[in-house]
């Protein structure tokens, strides 16, 4: 019984080793949304969107935003401290 079991285990080990080295072939998909072209297109759109928002903020802060502080209010009828 022990001899038959060891032979069975040796055969099982050989089958597992053979199956482990075998590469499973996946059928190629012709779907556009899984293609490299679609991935590159979405990457370009993302980078363009992020860069466009940065450019928009830069133009706003350079040409539109007013960074001057308003004058400090002058209070009448106050006494100096000290």
C-alpha cells in the first residue's frame, strides 16, 4: 500500500510540475475599450485636463486676481494705548 501511494504521489507531483510550467493562452480581445489606443487616449485626456486646470489657475492669478491689501480702517475717538 505504501509503495502504491508513493508512486501515486510521484505521478501527482509530475502532473503538478508540468501544469505549473504551462502557460494559459487567453484569447485576444478586439474590444476598443481594452486596447492600447484607448489607454493612451484616456491618459492624454487626463494629463490635458490636469494641465489645463493648472494653466487656467496660472492665468487667473497672473492677470485677474488682485493681490493688493485694502487699506486698514481708521477708527475715530480712540485713545492710544500706554
